[in-house]
C-alpha cells in the first residue's frame, strides 16, 4: 500500500494494489522490493501471494531446470505458501484474459510443472 | 519500434537497389563495369562514392598514388586479399577518384583536393575481359590493328602500339624493360595503370595451349614492374588473390586453392623495392563497408538508443550475458566495435558473418558478406519481424537463396545437418520443432551452426565454439523476445532440450557445436521406428516400469494422503486379466497402462474380486488413460520405443563408432537422449493418465463414477487431486472433523457416536469406510484423528485395555494411539463410567482416629454441585461433561460431623424443600449437639449423636441462587454445612440445533454457525425480516489471513461474507485451512412465530432460545 500525500491529520483513503505490470525482470524485482519480499536467496515470504510473486520473478530469471529446483526449495521452506502459490498460478494461467501480464507469468510457472505435449503441438500448429 | 518500422517511417534509409535481388551479384563488379554505363551504382562516381566506405588503407592508397603520379620514380601497389576482399572495389575507387576528383568530395574534401592536383591517363586493364586485355586466341581488333597480347594492349592504350607491334605475338619475346620505359615516355601526362584479375589471366593461359604465352606474361610483368619503378609519374596498381596471414606466429601467404602457385609467382615478379602491399579492407572495416553498402542513412541518435536498450537487458542478466567487453565485436588486430558502432547489425552478426565468409573457402569475404547481408535485409523488410538489431539468426536457413549461399560445396555435409536438426531445403522445421519453443530453438541452432560449421574439427570443443554466454548474445534480440513473450532465461532451457532432441548438436566443456558425424540418434530413431511397427510387450513394459517410478516424487519424499507406493498397483498391458486386486480393508490405487479401457472393465476391478463380489467395496480407485487409443500409442509408445532402442544401441556402441573420441561424444549424446525421452515419457504418462474411477453409492446400490484430473507431478498426486475434486464429494478426505465423522456414521449406519447408547469398536468404524461406497477414501489415521478430536471435546469417551479415556479430575485423558479393539463410548456412557468410579472413591474413610470425608464436586458457571446431588438431575451427564471436577476432602479429628442429604438443590419459586441432616460422631461422643439453621425449620434441634433431623423450608419466590447454612454446636466444637438453593426462573435458556414449530412462542436470542454458506443465509434472512440485530463475524484463511467484525450491521456483514465465500470457492485448498464463526445477536429477543420458524428452519446453526418451563 502506498501512503498518500497530504496533511498528516488526513488519513490516506487510497489503496493501491501492487501487482506485476510487466514481465521485465527489473519491474518484477521492483515489485518484490515494494512488497518487502526481496530478490535474495532468502526471500521474506509471508503469504501465498508473496510466494507467487517470487515464483513469477524466478520463472523469468532462471532456466526451467533451475526454476524447478528453486521452487522445490521454496516448497520445503514454506510448504503451505508455496503450494498455495502454485495452485493460484495454475488457476490464473487458465482464467486470466490473454494479454494479461500475470497470465503469461503464471503460464511460465505452471509449464514448469506440467508439460502437455499435445497442447504444445497444437500451439505450434503441427 | 524496430529496424523495419524505422525504414518504413524514413528514419533509417536503405539503398533502393537492396530491393532488387538481381543486383545481389552486382556486389561483385568487374573493373570493366566502370567503363559501361549500364549500372550507375559502379559507373556513376557520385552513386559509387555514396555506397563506398573509405577504409584507412584505401585512403592512404589514394594519397600514395597521387604522390607517385607526381614523383620522379614510379611505384607499384599490390592489392592483396582473397576473393571478395575489396580489391576490385578499390581499383574502381581509384578510377573514379582520379577521373572525377570533384565527386571524391563525397568521401573526403581533403583527398579530393590532393587528387585534383594530377590528371593522369588511366589505363584500365581488366584481365578477365578480352576487350580490355586480349590474348592470342582472342585478340582485340581495332580499325587498323589486331592486338593479341597484354603488352600490345598496354602499348595501344598508351598510344605507342607501333613501337611494339613487332612483338605483339605469342611467338615473339615479351617486350623488355627499356622498351616498356620507352613506351611510357610517349605520353606527357602521368600514367595510372589499374590491373585486375591478372592471376586469372596467367592461370588461364597456363591451363590452355597458350602455356608458353602465360610464361611470357609473367616475364612481361617482371619487366613492367622494373619499367614502372624507373619511370617518373607512373603508378601501377594490381590486384592479387592472395593474402598474408599470421598462423602460429608466422606470416604465411594464403592463396585461393584454385590459384595455388600462380598468385605467389605474380606477387614475386611484381614485388620490387618500391612495391607496397595493401589490404583494402581490414576486419574492422567490414562493419562500415556493410553499413555503407546497405544503408543510405542511419541516424546516430538511433544507434545510441538501440545500444542502451539492449545493454540494459544485458546488465540485468549478467549471469547470462557476461560483462561489457563480451558484448563487442573484437576482430583480431582490429578495433573493437560496440552495438552502437555496428548498428543496425548486432556485433555478433558481424562476428559470425565475418567468421564464416572468411573461413569458408567457397565464399568471397566482403563480397559475399555484402551479398548475404543484402538478402538478409531484404528478407527482414519483407517479413513481419521488427527487430531492434540484425542478428546472426537473421541469416535464415529457411531461405533457399541464403542457405545455398552459406552451406556451400566444401561444407556440404552440413546441408544434411541443417536439414535434420534445423530446417529442410523445403522450409520444414527439423528437430528444433520438438523443442518446447521451436522458434527460439531455430534461432539458437542457426546461430551455433553458422558460428561453427566452417571449423574442421568436430570431435572436440574448440575455444572458438560458442559457450552459453556467446549463444545468449547471438540469440537474444529485445523486440523479438518481447513479442514472443520469451525471456533470456529461456535460452538455457531450450539449449538443454536441444542437446537431446537435435542429433547433431553437441556439448562439451561448456562449448556447443554441430558435428556432421552420423549421429547415434539417427541409429536409435531408425531402430525405434522398427520397434513401433508392431509394438510388442517390451514397449509396454518400458511404460509400466516408468509408471512404477512415477507413482510419487521419490526425491522429494512425496507421500500421498491415502495412496502410497505400497498400496498402488501398476497393471501393465501384458498383465491385463491376470492381476487380481486383493479384497482387504485398505485403500488401493490401480494404475492401468492400456490404450483403451472400457467402463465395464473398470467397474469389475472396483466392485468385484474375480467373479465374486468385493467385500471391501470402497477400497479400489483406478487411474487410466483419458486419451484416444491412437494418441495413447503415439505419445507413449514412441517414447518407449526410443528409450528401448537407445538402451540397446548403448550396449553396442563399439559396433557403430570405432573412433574413441567420437564414441564418447555419442555416448554422452545418447545419455542425454535417454534422459530426455524418459522425462518426456514421464510427462506424457502424467498427461495421459487423467481418468480416475471410484466407487460410489447410488440410491441403495453401489456404482462407479469417473472424474477427469489434471496432470501433476506424480500419478498418486494427480489421482488424489481428481478424487478431491468437489464434484466427487470429495471422494478422498483425510481432513474431516469429528462432527463430519459423526454426521457420516449417523447418516449411513444410523450410529449416534455422541448421543447414542451403544459402544462401537474402532475397527468397526474403520471398516465402514472400507465397505460403504458412500464413504470417502481415507486413512485409519484420519479416522483416529477425528475420534481423538471427539475425546477432546468430550463428546465421546474411549475404553481401551480396561481404561477410560475421557474426562478426569486432572483433565482430559487422551490415548496416544487407538487399537483396533478400542471402544468408542457416547459421552453419557463415559460419564456413567466416570461417575461410578468417582462415587466409589467418595465417602468417609477412617484413618487412625480421624475421619476423612471425600467427595467430588462439579463446578459449572461458578456453582459447585456435589456429584451425588448432580446425578439425580436431568441431563447430569452434560453438566459432568461441561463442568470442572473437583475432589474435596475434609479431615475431622474429634467430636462429630455434619452430613446433609444434599449440598445443593434446584427448585421452583415457593417449592417446599426437605433436607436430611445427619450428625455423626467420631469415635464415641456423648455430649448434646445443638442444631440451628439460618432459614427454615428443623425437626430436631438437640440430641446426642448420632441422630438425624429434617430441615424444611419453602423456597424463595424470586429466581436466583441462595445459600443457607446449618450449624451444629457442642461445647467448644462447631460444625457447619451449607446448602445451595437455586430457584429457577419460570423461563430458561436453551440451545437447539434446529428450529421447529414446537418452538412457537419462544424468544430467539441469538444464532451461531461455523459454516460460511449458512452464515451468509442467516445474515440474509435476518436482513430480510428486518430484525434488530448485530453480527459478529470471524474468518481465518489459512495461517496468515483473518477477518474479524464485531457488532456489525447485518447487511454489511452479509456483503463481506459473500466476498469471502467467493474466494474460498475458487481456492478449495485454502478453504480446507479456513475457519468461520459468525453469530447474530438480537437486540430485542424475537418472539418466534410459524413464519419466522419457517425462515430460520433450513439453517444449520445453533439457536439460543428462552423458553418457559413445562
């Protein structure tokens, strides 16, 4: 949440929800910093949404092989939050509208776990 | 905005001739073209200079030639380079420069001024044209003469043919030095001789019947060099197809293969003291030459922008792209060029192009670099891509023209490599299509092939072969990646896929390259195809074995909730019909590896054991293929065939490759291939095994239902995910609560665990789950957990090994583990067992001369009641369950003690009460004891103990709690006892789980529920009935999210609950970890009538009512 300007006596009335606005690595890192999660090896994951954003960042930065390893580490450290994040990614990869920034990130996450050759072939128009 | 957009909007301009493919070959002009007027690109000095990049060496050459033409002694300049090195272009530059110094201003004012100082006679001698340099078999005919020799032509051009006419024959000697000097003196003006293609000429004569003439030409060139050197104002500029290169620290002359020996001879005869060797285009000039020849205008501002854009990404991914020095084109002995210097070309484009046009014997350096780049740019402009940079992969092998120009005869083995791995001549993608991102794989493969195919060694990783960083730099292009939603990290992912899917793509010591050796993968795939013609059991066995390894993720020590490796049975194709699934009280998951499974087969497996009916009908779930038979076969059998074939080939690799190095290379390839195909087979297995069948109760009978699951990471996890789908019930549950268990047993067995009257063994309850198809699949542990929860809430007790686990004086006793024989007791039975035990422990015990009086009290809501008094009341078991049990002990040392028949009574207002008061002596006591009470009357007030008296009184008329005392006095001994009298209200508060018409007239005080749907309904009803109430809502979502609302407006509370219910519905796993509690408190009690009862009746909630005593 971003604090609104104005006199101290006035309470901020605007809630700004932070969500990925770009799939660029730098923008995703900025989002993680804003949420206080960070991009280090030891992120501060307080909830499933933190875990989801951290995974979105990793999916862009790491190769699929390394991403798999890192997600398994997250699952070991934060089983509930990481698994919840994976479930959210799976749902969002399906339900978000095409062109949505978060959709493409969630697709990257879910692709790492499920590789459906059939759908790939269809995509490639073979 | 990429290059294409820039060109379309006019920000960047290309030369118009780029669009004309016919002019591609004009990138290789002949010197004679300058004399023709057909193509202005070369014949028009203005147009020519606009497309010419003035390299440092050409600039120096023009200056030196200008000086030589004014000098007292002549000079010889030899342009050395292999084909396409810019020799002819340099000669044309000299021609136009000295012919039209004015136009030279386009390139340099200073140079134009210097050249303008001399006006030489320019003699153009293009030895590839008989019209300019004839030979005896193809003489040049003028009106008066027929010129047959090269020297004849030189004399003719100098206007001194008459002096040499007698020697103009193949049979006569070549003119010697003095004669040639004499000829030069014929002209008063300086003489500039431009001699091109002389190596071709000499070679041509030597290889024909004019061999002797060829020898004489060499002699003539020697004389000519001498003559030029000793004649003022003469300059000879000749091109030679050879160049000096430093190989292993030594300077070595490299000739074009075809002219080996000839170029060096010519170089020798023309090399005099004053001769200067010139390399027209240095490696670092290639960039400028390309830019100038292709682009008419490239604003500098755009070069900076493009560089900054791509460098930003490089800096963000240093682990992939390295450091700034890696991002440049750094030619040997040349200046480094950054992306700004090479724009619109990427530095790697220039590097790769320069490398292969220089190394490929069939290509002509700068000339082919220009030809290829013209095609690349034209293709780019015709296509849809709008790249920021022209990348190595823009040399697109899908383009037949480009492909043929690049994969030439001397590298023809790579045509097959390209067709197999990258793209066929017809434009059909090769093995790159098998990668998850085929376009990216195509770009990587194209770049690596172009970078490596000109090297002779394919067995070992040369340092010049690209590493991951170089590949990333060759492939990453911001605009393309962004458009295709690719990220730099995808490059590594795809390379890893390519290593096993592209037969010729190789990796070792961090380097990647293509090897043309017959790939082991080809053998394997041929063998695999044979195996697939009639797929035998061996392939199904491979799949079955893989499925066994895929039941759980072993590395992660994954365990299913209900199913495990131990209780999962993989039934392979061959075992079909032979395997019998045991009929035992434990869950089992059957994995069917079969292309086509009928419903009837599955039904039989689940509900039958062989021909008989299965006793434990709720123990078998079946997971099987959800795809059509053909897809099953295509997807699974092809990978199984590849794995099987690869394993066979691996064992006999010696037979395929005798060379040890190649064998080890192929062994690695095979290992990657097997691993990759195993991975793909695993993924396909998971993708195919999506149908899950399970038993279900339909009406009064058993049936089988099916659910489609989604592929996850293991067979068990995806089978369980399917069975946990809400649409199945869920059929698999291990997280049920005690109340769920109670509801289920009540519904299905009519067993009332809490309020019933019979004991039930744990084993019986577990068996209900294994035999009743209406039950979910679960574990004994889950049932045990729920039961222990029941003990914690004291709704049930458990008797095991003669011990009661329920409530006790010290708290609740909970067993560590339940035995199958443990008996579950409804709480009333447990309360009775406890009561008997406590009463047995109660009473007077004589210890020495003292009397210990022991009794138990139950404290509830601040009131204590003796157990003896409690057990005569209605529903005393409830009070014992809810209250706190306190052990009391009084020690009486002497005299007497008082004992009341009741320590507490509950009465209605004005009710008559009679209590027996017993006075008992300790040992012997013979004194009178005087009794008195503070309320009511005694039947006897003075007597020697032991004696009994009746204490009687009328209860107060107002409801409330009263305490009265009885006192006994004798000498100095006083004993007291008190009696609690609870005068009940004519109305009492009760809690009920359901409202019905018997509650008509009762006052509703509050409603509470733990279910989100019921909470929402409850709030809606209260809101609709417009009742004056407040709502308290508490919701926990998992561990970290909670919502609390106190004294909320009912409508607002309803809106919140609606939203939260939506969230929980979309995230079932979160719902499992959530807790809801909501209540509505009526500010004024609501008197219930039939309409209100009807409105509230459907709610599953607890209602607090105030009702009148019957």
